């Protein structure tokens, strides 16, 4: 869904909230057991893919990483 036209059309505030939550989970800051099955290597890979493919994702060259975790 993150690659859909509907996601791209969301207001910046909504996308920021989604990216913040993704960062919490993928960075390992979220410690809930339901995320434990995803390895640190896989989480890093997903973050890299997002940074390389989503222009408005924090951490891309067009937008600084500003999510606090």
C-alpha cells in the first residue's frame, strides 16, 4: 500500500505519522513481541528500500531523517 497512488495522495501529516510508526518498528525501538520475528537484517533492508524508493520518506536525499525514536 505504501507504493499506491492513494498513499502518495495522503496529506504530509498523515504520511509523516505512518513513516514515524514504520521507523519505530523497523529501527527496533518498538519492542512488542509481535515484531520480534523480523530480524534486524530484514528491518534494515526494508528501511533501505524505503529510503531508495520513496521520495518523501525520511532519510532520503530529498528529506532529512527527522523521526525521533
